[in-house]
C-alpha cells in the first residue's frame, strides 16, 4: 500500500498526539491507534471502524475479536493486512507491528 507524500510528518504528528492521549479501550488503544495511523499514512480505508467504540474493557475487546471471527490480534492482523514480513528486520518506519508479550499492535 502506498503512502501519502508527507507521511513522515503525519507519522511524527500522530506519535506526538498519542503521547498526550490517555489509553482508552476501544478508542485509543494499541490496535485502534495503529490502524488509525495506517489509515492516515496511506489515505486508505478505516479498518479500525470494525471495532472502534464497541468495547471499553479488555474482556470487551476479546468479545469483539470473537464476533469478528478472530481468535486473537495476530489472526485479525493477518486478515486485514495479509501475511507478515518473513524477517522482522525488514520492518520500516511507519509499518504496523505486532508484539507478542503482551500481544499488542504498534507502529515501527
């Protein structure tokens, strides 16, 4: 997916804004923020609309994953983004990443 011309400035602004926002399940959590950044950097679709504001707790997040047919964040990420890079060292600034302990989305 191609990025907008000023994606680097957009990424810097998104990170700066995230630093002052409190964590909030369903509106400013790891997956919602990461996919919002992806949308902004690519001018693409809003994948986070699938879950945004539909839960307010960790249990609620798990329920939404199940309703979407995903067993966990990795399955959801694969469904939305395709197969991950074979070598993590190929990830570049602005790419979505998924940590494993704890399982959480982020932006490289």
